[in-house]
């Protein structure tokens, strides 16, 4: 084994395993989660990290892609199957394996959720309390199961842990923080088990990235120059999937990403929630991110480092192809002069309408007065108060194009007596207008004063 491989992840992970704490590992698409688990479950790795506890610690590996069905019965049948397979890790448990396999056959033929739960409880009793083994149940590819399983199934997992606290714990492997997959209040007891022990799985460290590149070279029989190797590691950002996809492009001297690279970028992009997509898009475009929760998730997964996207190749993909898909959110992209509303590009805005949105979007939530808007749109020109009506007229036209309900705006908000501000949709909300129904600060008409046109 390579004792340095993913040591920054495995050291805290095995410490939690050793102390019988449940935990979760969070990593984006093609981030090497399965490879990490395979390495972690190797006998040499377990012996290295668990030392004297290795011989009495069993790992029941549940690949949720193997679920017969996403149901309470299917879930507990998979756990029981994993327990049967775990007995093969220790010669003293081969006899018990036959007993547990008989229970498993009853569960399969009976197709009964209660029977499946009870047999898992019995198997845990036989492994832990009667035989004295520490049992660690690993749920890989757990996102969809965690999202859709009945709350009772997760409550039963908590009860199983509480009944075997000195012997049993869980390891969840998911693409996003569990609180983003399912509201914690929906399965509070189970969530509490690992809520304080969530470990992010970022791209490879520099040392691991170079080691993986060398392994690919040996496997494919193609030697890279030191310069090519450094370029591959730097441009991929250490992302396992991108390293493999970019290898051929680097060896063939191609400067532009190929289909395999774009596919890896697309998979990674689609693996993050819509608000994190929005944050990635803003960062790639050099725009500020005000969503602390989205940024927290991206940093946890290592997709954002020091305020920048982890890979220049991925940043290029997001900037060019990463269409924001968040429902109900608004993005103003000054680079392409495009406004996205709920993931849809608006192509009917005039240049002047876009310019006004761009001004407001530079500081979302900041209130801009009419005079400030006029002077920013038309530098070095002077405007009288009568010109302010032109801003109101322009705002009304924009609202007709971007607002689901123009008379109850959620994006372009009036602040009574002050001016206008732009919200991205998360904070504005329908009915967010704080002025009058006609869009003016005073909440009234202008008593016949000329509205005029917005000065050029």
C-alpha cells in the first residue's frame, strides 16, 4: 500500500471509525470515491490505520447501486447481504456466514420489510454482542437512497446504532452534504449521528496527482515529459476524472479539450445542486458570490480553492457552457450580456434595459437611487429630478420581461423613498415590492408630470 495516498482524508476518517463515530464523506462526480473505498477496505490499509483494532473490525460494504429496489425491504436486504459478505473477511466467521445467509434467503423469499429489519437486528447481535466484532456499515452511492427512503427506515438505523452503540457505526458516501440531500428535520435522529463528522473529498493533493499520472503512464505505456506531467496536473486541478480524460489530449499535444474532457466537466457540473451551480458560474465569470451555503458546499468538496475554481479547464467549461439552472433565480452576465431567469436566457431585453440590470447586479441588495442610476448610465451628464420618471418607466418595461408577476416583483425591487435594488430571487420573493403598485417610490402617480424618455 501507499501510506501517503489520500492521507489527509484517511487519517481523520479512520480515527472516527476507530472511536465508533458515524460520519459522511462528500465528494463530487468522478472524484475517486470508489477508489478511496477500495483502498480503505484493503487489509493492509486497515491494518495500517486501525493497528490492533483491525482484526476485530468488520466493514459491511453496501453499494446502493445493488439495491433490488429503493424501499425499506430492499435497503435492509442489502445491509444483510453486506453483513454476510463481511463475514468472509475473517476465518472465524465462516460458520456464522452460513447462518446469516439462511436469514438472508428468508428475507429475499419473504419480501417483507419488517422481517428484513428484524433479521438485520439479529445479525448485528450475533456479530457484535455475541462475537465481539466492531461493525462498520458503509453506504456507498447513498444519495438517492437517502433522499427517498421512508423516514421510518432511517429511524430504524438510528435505533440499531443505539442498541449497539459500543459496536456499530455508519459511514455514508455521498455527492453532496447530507443536509442538502434531505432536510435534517425529516430524519433528525439519523442525521445527528454524523452531522458533526462530515469530511470533504477534494481533488487529489499534488503528490497523489503526480502518482496517479505515473500509474496511467505505466498502464498505457506512454511516457510524459516533466513539463507535460506538470501541465496535466495543473490544468486538471488534481480531479481524478479529468486527469484520465486529459491524458490523451496532453500526450497528443492538443490545446483544446476533447469530448472526454467536456463529458467529465459536464458530469461534475450536473452533480452539484442548482445554487452551487449558480455560485460556480459567478466565480467563473469573476462575479461576487453572496450565497454562503452554496459556497460552503463547494469549498467542502474542493471545487473552490482560495476563491477560485479548482481547475482552469473546469472554469472554462463553466464559463462557456454552464447555463445556470436554478429555478427562480436571476443571473446577469455582463461578459456575454445575457440575463438568465430561472435557467432561461432572456433575449428580448434592449441594450438600455440590460445596462440598468447590470448596474444593479454589481451589488445585489444594494439600493441605487434614480439619480445614481442616471449618472452611472450616462457619465459626465447632469440630470434634473424630472428625468427620474424615465428610470421608473424603464424599470416597468424590464419587469414585464423578467418578472413572473410584474405587479409583484421578486427580482427588481422598489425601496420606498430610496430607489431600486436587484435580488437574485432567493431573498426577493413574490410581493417583495416596497413601493407602490405603479413602481414609484411614493406609491402614487406623478400627477401629470411628463415621464419623458430615458436620456441617451
